[in-house]
């Protein structure tokens, strides 16, 4: 299958390499060099399209691909404004059943274990992720990246997998507030955000930051019958109930999630059955999550500023 990958940054290159490893024929296209006209011209030779550009320029690309009947793999988040989420939902409808949104954490064995667990007794949850953004990659500057943009940038969008994870585990969550920390050099960009959520008697937070010196990624679920304390970074997963505590063995090689997701996309694009994962991020099935992310971004309330130097 010939797959056009639009966006030649690190994630676009990863997708292109994984597509080749899975037997597809990728064409990696630089958005900065090609622009919309070049991307549309390249679609004429494609059977599917991967969109790995900055969030704020995706709508015309999605519309152009969908108009040609080309299935789409769209990097997360879908969009940062609630209005654009609805526009994409409308224009992508003809191919949504064969398209996917890049929520690769849905392929994580620990999230799948939580999705299969009995969480009916839960009353509280907390999902957290963070790492010093200046240490992410060699020869990379935050100030020159998409993440530094006031429109479509910031940590809430960049690390929104945890918000999608909450939406997977607890459908129907209601957003009750978002507190964010900004930076004087980057107006409108959140460097740490805490999203408060609830569903009936269940309350929880999703937090993300660009600041902590070491990577942290954890899920803490509290219930009257059992507790789940999952450390995704350390791959240490503990469940505690009346019988005591036990560790779950859920090994993972990170790129396996990307490969599994792309394998499912190729199957959908070719009209074949994908894997049987109940968390399959098919585009027509993830709109509630995409809406929650955009709604949270729009609801940010900046309550302070950080002083860390960000190059």
C-alpha cells in the first residue's frame, strides 16, 4: 500500500519507518517544503495518508484527503478548538470508519489491563505525566517547535494521551476546570496543566508538565475494593485488594505500540479486519475523547507563571 506521510519531524519519520517495516510503501513529505499544494498533488499517488504536522494546519489536509476517499491516520490531538473538532468530524465522515487517531497508548498492555479490570468501586483517580522539555531530544529547541505556539501548542495538547486514557477508562467524564501555569516568554502556552474531571461520585485529575527533571508517568486509581498503582515509566504495576498486593507482569517495548497501531491502520485502509482490541482508536469512535481534549484546552485558566529558562 502506498502511504503518504505528511510531516517529516520525528513522529513522521517514525511512522514512515514503521510503515516500511510492515511492508507498506511510504512517501515522507516535508510540510514546510511542500505546503498544501504539494501535499494535495502527492495525494494523487497515495492510497492512504498519515498526517503528522502541527495541529493548527491539519484541517485542510484532512479535508483534501477525505474528499479523495483516502483513509487517514492523524496524529494526536485531533484539534485544539472545539469548533475545529466538529469541522473535522464533518469533513472526515466519509472515511472515518477506515481512519484512526494516533492514540498509541491505547495499545499499551497496562492500559488494556485497566480497561479490562473491575473499576466499579472507584471513587478517585489521578493520571500524571511529565518531563523537562529541554531534555527531550538532542539538537532540539522548544522555542522553535510547534509546542511553543500560542495556537495549538502547550503541554496539555502535547501530552494529551493521559486525558484520552481517562476517557477510555471512564466514559462520560465531565470537565470541571483546568488550571495552567504559563511562561512570560511564551504567551498562551501552558507548561503545566491540571484538568479536573468527574462522573457521578467519581472524581479525578489529569496532570501534565514540561518541568520535572525525570520522566514520570503514573496512574493511581482508588476504590473501596481495590487500588491500582501503575508506574508506566518504571513498568511497575501494583494492584492491592483484600488479599494484599500483587505486581502485574506487563512488559512493553515502546515502538511496539506504534507498530500495532499502524498495523491496524493498514488493515482498516485496505478494508481488512483490524485487531480485536476494544480500545481501537478508529476515528469515528474517538470523537468524545477528541472533544474532551479540545474542551480542556479552551478552558485553561492561567493561575501563575514559571521562571525556568526555556531555550
